[in-house]
């Protein structure tokens, strides 16, 4: 499966994904992180909330992390900014400049407290 991964990503998402020598190890580590972090919390959820600023970069065509799943965080995060893009799961690779710009603006806001107009427009009011 690890050697087939670039072809699978290309077929599913239309994104070029380079093969690497640690692909299998990376995949196993990712699955183990998911199991350790997600499965216990699904079976025994605890209400936890944060006031830490959170920016959601939402690829609206993501088959794995749906917009409904993203929106399910709203009751837990009180300071949320959301930016949608017409993209799929591998948005970091397919739209890297957009992601970098969003992150840069959010870091600047976190450091200075100044919210530019684009970021202000992305603020979620729930």
C-alpha cells in the first residue's frame, strides 16, 4: 500500500504526492495517532472548551473532514475564524500559497491583536 499511495492520492484527489522512503512508517504513525487520540474520546467524550483563538481552514470538497465535522467544534471553541476554499483533503499541497497566507495573517493577529479585514470577515459568531 505504501508504494501505491502516490497513485491513490492522485486518483482520489488529483494531487501529485511524492513517494518517500518513510511512507509506510508515516502511515502507521498516523493511524496510531488517530487511534490514540480519536477512538477513546469518541467512546468517552468529555466537555472541554477553549478561549484560545482557532482558525479553521476548510476545504469544502474534503471527503474525509466534512464541513459538518468542522462545525461540530463550535461549542468547544469560543474564538473561531473560518476560511473556506473550494478544494479537497490535500489542500496544504494543492493550495499551499493560500494556506500560508491564512496562517501568516492569523499569526500576525495572534502576535499583535490587529485583525485585518479578511480575517475579520472570517470570524465565526455563534
